[in-house]
């Protein structure tokens, strides 16, 4: 399976891998023509690397230690998920807080309103969708959030009895930014992703994820799946935490592509993120999300997340939202889409590669146990805390 970008190793691709050895553990790695190189002799954490004055220059200056081929890394990932002696891919972030921006596309904005109006009932969504589309009309994507035009639309919707908390963050001045997952809890490409066993209406959310350092500088990007429970959030927005933060419900990867001469934030602004879901029942669904249609610029979302009012000394990974909200019926007409166990989710973009995960229940996915205490104990046992201190 092709996980790399279409231009191969042209860009600067960094990530994290589980490195076997006398004391196995996670290390920052870079992909080069010769294979996978462990950078832990130079940098202990991804947070340290992204906080460097010039992350690309630091990667290029590091000799690294060859630990295997790219093919070996890909083959082991997933199949050897619990083998401490197997070189395998992890989520590319470590100490960063995982943040997510919601309702950043007009299409997803309308679907959030539908969830709310349907009270999380997928069977009612088709009827509500027709009503909402009729009342809203026009092109919400052309409205600049917080503008005078947006405020006029807000007043009109209030008069029609259709105002929603989702419309407030979709066209109002303040973006919805929430904490998606705890530090170190994200899973990487090849791992299973988790759906809460109590959910009957859920879907993947294919997104671009920005890598932002402690100074608020956006230094790279990755792909992400902001797994969503539409029934939970639809019942009440106060259930957002339960809808979004569950075991293995945040996937990021396969790598972070650092911004350099081959790849920039403008490439992010104009890229398309593609989705393919393959079910064990033969069901196949395609979708896409065009970043050109985002309602807020990526840097505006970063500015609303990190700045004078809120600091993140270890940096953040910021999901930018999606315009994809599946309405394709999987079962009875009007039932819409929801995941089934065994679904394989492919999220891809030409310059960022492919993130692949299989769906399972949260309570059946291997529990998350490698938290901050385990991480720092491992760094200490491997003699890497001095690297972290120097960074």
C-alpha cells in the first residue's frame, strides 16, 4: 500500500516510530532514500524538533541512525502493533496538545445544524436536511465569518427560529476550537480507530492537521481522522467531549511534512483531502474535502487557538475541520451512513500521503497505557532526557 506522498521523498518527512532494541521505545525519525533514520541522538521528542529555530535545517544536519527500510516500517505497522521488537509507525506527534476546529466549512455547518434539529436521530436527518436547505438557501461558503453580512444572516435566522449554536461558530467572529484528545493518545496509520459502542450514527472526518510549535509558528502538516459520533453530539453539544474523545478516536499520520522549498502553507490552502471507506460487507464510499472552501484561513484558526490568551509550551496539532459529512445510505433509504466494524478508512492527499485505519469498538481496541509517565520513564531508561533538556 502506498502511504508516501506522490512525490515520494522530495519533501522533509518526519514522524515517530517504535524502535526495537535492548530498551525499545518511541523515537523521532526521518525518511530518506536510504530508509528510516532514528534522530534520537539529536532530538528526544517531536515537540523539541518542531520548536527548533529551523526544523528542516536541524533534520538535514542530523546524521541519524539507520534502523530499517521504509518497506519494513510499513509492513510491520499495524500487523505488529503490540510487538516491542518490531519497527513500526506511531502517530507523528508526542507532547503537543491535540486541538480541533469545528464547523469551518459550509457543508459541515449545515450538517451540524441538521444533527441538532434531528436530536441525533439518523432516521430523521433526511427530512430535516430538506427543511434546513430550504430555509437557509444561498451559499453560506461565500459569507466571511464575523462580517456585517454574516451578522445580517444571523438576525434573519433568529427571526425564522432557525438560529443554532453551530451557526454561531460557523459564521460568527469566534471559531469553535476544542481539545480533541489527550497528549500521547493519538494513533498512527495502520492502527485501529475506535467507535464508542453506544453510538449508532457516526462517521470519519478527513482533515488536514497543522503542526504548530510553542511560538505559534506553523511548521508542517499531516493528515487526520477526527472520528465523530453524530448521534451523541446531535443530542446535545455538551456531549462534544464524549462524541470526540474516546480510546483510539484520534488518528494522525502517516508523517508530518515540514514546510520547505517543496511544500508550504499555500499548498495546504489549496489541497484536496480524499476519503475512501471500504466495508467488509462490500460497501464502498468516496468523499473529498477541498481546503479552498474553508471559511476561515488556517492561520486565523491558529491565531484563535494559541496566542496572548492561551499558551501551549509544547506546541499543538490543530485539526482544521472538514466539509465532508456523509449522507449516502448504507442500509434502508434515509438511514444515512454509519460505520460498521471492520471498515477500512483511507484518508489521502497528494503531498501528504495516506492515513489508513481499521474501525473497531473503543472497548475492543487495545487500551491506551503509554502516557506521560511511561514516556518519560522510557526516555530516561534510554538516556535521552539530556537531549530533551538541551532542546
